[in-house]
C-alpha cells in the first residue's frame, strides 16, 4: 500500500488549467523532491496534497493517503493534517501568537531543535526569523507524522539556521522512516534530502525518476536547463582595476532600544571591488547597507564617501546620485500603480540639469543592460516575473550612473534559473559600468562567484575579512568556520548531456 498516490491530478482556477495530469507514487519512508521554476505549480500541488486548495480551485483526478482519498476542505482530511501529515510552508507560521513557545512546543521540544529552553517563556513576536522557522518545523514534526510536506522550508534563512532545519528533517526521516515531499528551488537541498525527483514545468510533469538519473542524465531540456543553472560558474569577465578607498566606515554604532545592530563597526570598500558581507540573521548586514544609503542614521561613528563625511540620513545631496540601493524583495520594490518606465525614471530627480534626450537615452540603455526590451517601460510590475523585477530593480539602481551599488540579498527570493542569471548579470554590469558592489548575502555562491573580498559580520562587528579562497581554506574565527561548515554539498553528479 502506497503512503501517497496521485493519479492524473489536475487543478484549474477560474477555468484556467494550472496543473495537468500529475501522477506519482510515494512509498512509506521514501523522499520525493519537486523542482521547477517559479509558477510551475509546485506550491499548488503541495496544497492539493494537504487538502488546502484555495476557493475557486477545481481538482480532477485522485489523491490518496494510504488508500484514503484526500478531499479538499474535508473534515476527515483535516484530521490527517498535523497528525499523520505534517506541513511546513515558506511564508506560513504555525505558531499561535497568544501562547508562549513553551505552551506550544515545550522545553524538551526546544532542546530537540538545538534551541535554548529559555525561549519557552517568549511569545512568537519575540522570536527571530530563524528561531520561528525552526520552532515551526519542530511543531510540524511534534506529532511524529508519517508524511511531511515541506514547501521551501529554508527560504530566507541564514546558513546555520538552514542547515539546522535540514538536519532536523533528515533526522526524523531516518529515525522514524517518515516520508517526505520537499519543494525547493535549491538543488543542493533536494539532493541532500531526497532520493527521487519530480520536475514540473508550466503545471506539467516533464520528468521523474531517481535523483542520480534525473540530475546525472536528464532527459528533458527543461531539466537540463535547471541542472545547468544550479552549477554556477566562476566569473571570467574583465573588470575595472581595484583602486583606493571609496567608502570608509569608522566606529559605527546603531541601537534600537535594547538591541545593538552595529557595535563599533569599521570597514573599508575600495573603488571597483565587489565586497560580500556575510553573517547570521540579525548580525547587522541590512542595517549597515541602509545606513550607507542614507535610510538610517548611526548614533556614533562616521561614514566617509569620496571625502564627504556623513552619518546616514544626512547623506550629502552632492553624492546621493553616486550611491544606489537594491532591496532584498523585488516584489515590493515597485509601486504597482506606476509603469516600469515611471518607476525607473524616479532617480532622475537627482539629474534635473541633464537634457531630456540624454535621460531618455539612459533609460533605454539600462533596460537593455539588464537584458530586457524597451517595451517593458510601458508595462506594470504585475506583468513581470520575480527574476525580471530584480533585473528592473538593478536597472533603476544604475540610472544615476552610481559609483557604489548596495545590494541586500540580491538572489534570495529568486528561483534557480533566475539566481544564476542574476549572478552572471552582476558580473557583466561590473565590467560594463565599472561600479563598486557591497553585497549583503547569506549565499555562499554569491560570495564565491561575485565577490573579490568577504567581510564576516557578527553582532554588529566585522570579525574577519579575506578573499573567498582564503576564508574557504583558512577561516580563523569560529563563526566563519560555522557558516562555511553549514554549506550544503555541491550537486555531486556531473550532468551528461
């Protein structure tokens, strides 16, 4: 008897087909990874398995759990969830905000996931994102389900927290023979946790099989593209030489009530270099970038950019055009009521003395530079994928011809194909525009491929710097060693095309 069986499953919403003819079987204790680009139907398939399809969705075919039909919005199916079938969602939160952590999970549950039992006294609002995700995963596993459906369970987590979530799921699979349906854009996570793979494209199953076959000898062109996108290549482009100090941060202190975000931080960035800033969640990465961009202000210390000294929000008007900022989430980076052309033109307020013809030419130039056509300017943000919106956010950052571009987690919200494309794009833009990058990231691939130098930040202080090769081979600080040790192994199968 199969643990989970899908037979010719289809889902339509508003008469439009979203999933079509999906069939596979999962035995007890087996682990299945579902991969595909954003919009391929992965998350909708997870909701169908859990009996949680949204209103207006129509299911065809059959889904069964140990020969019991999964019926959408059914009481019997609901009784399975949380007991026999556990669920973890990327954007979900299974914690009750009115109860303490201890009331929901208990001290033993906290120790089980490697967290301090003292957290039992806290409410969910007091937890960091990594703590919430670990506890949310522990809650899903607390009833010892026979099957866990995990949709991007590590999305947005730092390296250490991501590895903790993976190890927790792995332990329950091994010790209890738990079945797993894992959805992830990260082939490394899928390779580590799963033995079988299903590949979706535009709502259709295009390939399925053992991971060694799917990743080692992919048959479908889309699978080959995904595997290739997951094997990032080192940069080969020429770039401008690295010069003297462009940005000098000295003794920066930023406190939020009882929380110290920056604690005497000092760091220099040189002209033409790409510096990656890595560290755990809450280390101060985003606060530092926002301060440099003039969006926040430090209480102590100073920033010097091209001989101009400021402290954050007092960023001098003369150099505002020289510093651009790309936020982490491209989905919230644009005003939905404006066209892309109107949004991208906003920074041109700093270029009021330029001729209209020159500025129009510049808009076309940056749109083409990020690989999009000029007709994108007349469209609105909802017409673009997340990866395309990130390209557009980078284009807007280039509008004023900045000397320094600050990027906060530039690929964290992107699917596999888009991540690889953005990394290639960043290297090309450095070569074409001669800009300096300061990149806050939790992604070691970004560090390895885009960065000339790496600064490790912990609790608002820089604790170690070096080239990527130096840190990978000779990390000195325990935190740096812990971050690198938390890296997932490469997809160890060389594709044969």
